[in-house]
C-alpha cells in the first residue's frame, strides 16, 4: 500500500476521505509550524499552487493544502500535535462534520 491508500483506509467512505482535513485552525497554524520544527522538520518557505506550506522530515515531504487537507505525513504530524495539546483528531473531525452539516441546514 502506498501513502494515499493508507490514508484512505482511515476513513469509512470516499466522501469522508475527500472532505478530510488536518483540523488545525488558522490561529493554531504558527504553533503547528513551531511543533514541526521542534520535531526536527524543515518547514519550507516556498510552496506550490494550492499549498499552504511544505515540510520535510528525514526523506519524507509533508504537504498541507489550502483547504487544510494533506498527505499521510501531514495528517500523522497533525495527529501528534493534537495529542500534544490535548485534543483528539477524530473528535475534532466529528465536530467539524457536525458544524458543516449544521451550516448547510441553516442556509
């Protein structure tokens, strides 16, 4: 299995996989970048189109996209960050899904 298959296997459906996010708010993004540096990652200043930023850990590259999704390394590091600050990433994912549905129903 490649990284994308491993990441896809974490979600119950294609819809959940396509709407995945790292659940880090804009106000937490600098803290997350500092966490990455503390973990030995190199946060790159230049990013490609549709990316917030890239980082490198060893030989692997993590990518955080503008819509706050990412590759396997990005999701793993975000989960570690959430554990460090005392938030469970699945709990945050479920909250995000609840509020997204709530917003759709109130339109």
